[in-house]
């Protein structure tokens, strides 16, 4: 019994002492988000964000200019964006992949997220099927989180989808973004 290692018993702490010790622990910060300096808004990475209003595209282009090191996938069934207009707004076309999907929009969108090549993806939400929308959006959310890609849905009206983590409205081209929904977690 002489060689038995003695381990000291843990000291008992009061609730106040435990709270003090827990306060000393630094929390792990989530991955930083995307900022737009003139608006004090942070859009989280790896999330689904719905952008509403007439100034939504201009706001996105401003964000893309601020984060010049990013790559962007623009995915639509029929391309509505005129690429030279993007270049005129100061976003290099070499950073963008334009995907015109016709019928296979959902497959193309998932593949762009699974590729883990893009910081941003932009698409209209009108093609999300009403039946099974939550399941499809959850798949998109999981893929966006894994890739760290922020998926922007350009929309005319609020969608009823549960999986959208942020909803932002920009009414004018130089307008201030109004955060309508912000899901924490």
C-alpha cells in the first residue's frame, strides 16, 4: 500500500465560485461573418439568407466588391443577370460562375454547394418546391454550413420557409438593409 498514488480529491466550490470560474473561460467564437462596413451588418457564413426589395442586387454587388477575394456562383433556371452589368458595378467576372440550369435547378444548386468552391451563391427561391420545402431547405442548409457558403435567395416577397436563417429587405439601391429575421444558433 505504500506505492499507491494519491490523487487529491477535487475541492468543492460554491455556486458563486463556479460562476466566476465559468466566466473566465473564453467561448469559442463562431466563424466570422461577412460584413458590409457602411451598414454595420454581419451576414453569417454557411447560412441561408433571403434578400428582398428593389435594392437587393445592388446591395449584393456592394458586398461582393467589399469582399474582393471571394468566389460567387449565380444559379438561375434562365439567366436574368447581364454579366457586363456586373462588371460595370465593380465585380470581376473572373470571380463568378453563372449557371443556367433550365430544369435541374435543385441538383445544380446542391452541386455548387457540395463543391466547396464558392463563398457566396445566389439564386431565386421561386423554385423551392412547396411540398417538401423544409426537407430541401435543410439539405441546402447542411451543405451551406459544411462548405461555409452563404446562400442568398433573391426574392420579391417574404417566403414562408422555416430554414431561412436571415431575411433582409433593401428598398432602394443605396438603401439601408432592414433585418426582418435573424435566427441565432
